[in-house]
C-alpha cells in the first residue's frame, strides 16, 4: 500500500470517528427530548482525536497538532469527570 493512501485512510477514519460523536449526541438528545452528552460521545472524541493527531503529525501541521492535542486533553478530562461522578454515586448510601 502506498504510504500516502495509508495516511489518508488514517485521516478519514479519524474524521469519521470524530463526526460520529455528533450523530450519537444528536440521537441521544432526540430520544430524551433535551440536550445530553452520552459517554460514547467522549470515546468517539478520543478515538477520532487520536487518529487525527497522528494524521496531523504525519502532515507536519502545527495548527492541526495543537488543536487535536488540546482537544484530547479536554476529552480525557471530561471522561474522568464522568467516571468519577459514576463512582461517587455508587459509593453514596441509598
């Protein structure tokens, strides 16, 4: 496989994962009738962000690298909050 084709595939996969997070968020909100952010949103954000960061590094695009790198920190932090809140609610007496 041509390296350029491989990296375009990595970029497309990352963009696909990243885009799916909006579809998941939209469908979840429609089901609930209010704006919600499901945990899957953060997992797709991380998956897409990592793939797009790899692609940006390959392209040597500092703007894209900084944007995706910063986004990943935010996505991981939000996922930490989700799991921490879940753990705390399980530990609270009923």
